[in-house]
C-alpha cells in the first residue's frame, strides 16, 4: 500500500523491480515499470484513498494490479488522444505494451486496473 501521492511512483517502481528480480524475471522489466508508472499515476490523478499495487507471477505472464479507493468504476475508458494533448496517453500506452488489460470494481468499492505482460 502507498499513500496516493505522485512522490510514491518511484517507490512503486522499486517494488516492481525488486519483485521481478526475486522471481528472476527481467525480460520485460522496462515495460512492466512503464505500466506500473502509468497505472499508479492514474490512481493518483483520478482515485482516492490509498493505492494498492500487487504483482502476480502467472505461468506465462506477470500480472500487475493497481487498486485505489476512488469512485467504483467497472470499466475504465480508453479515451482518444489528440496530438496536442499534454496528457491522457497512459492507458493507450498500457494497451500497446500489455498482452491484455482491464478494470473492475474492487472488493472494497474502489477501482482495480490490471495488466498482463508475457514473460
């Protein structure tokens, strides 16, 4: 768990790096760090309460989940991005890098966004 602040993004990335290192998974490290940054940033910008991040090693992928305590949203929209926009590309990046991703209402009522990347 992390406080919902942008200064926690490096700590979240460090958790990803350390966890993947302990699993001996480094083939997609940069992509997983990017996805972690994007999902964590969205939780900071659009969520509420604490931010929880978890990693799961699947037989052929790594699943990363970020949960915040904000308004429950079962489907997080992938908004179109205009060329001159300063932000708003996070989920488009996640969609390109991940083999699959999605969102759901978290058990406590917040929003859960996840992504899987093959390893």
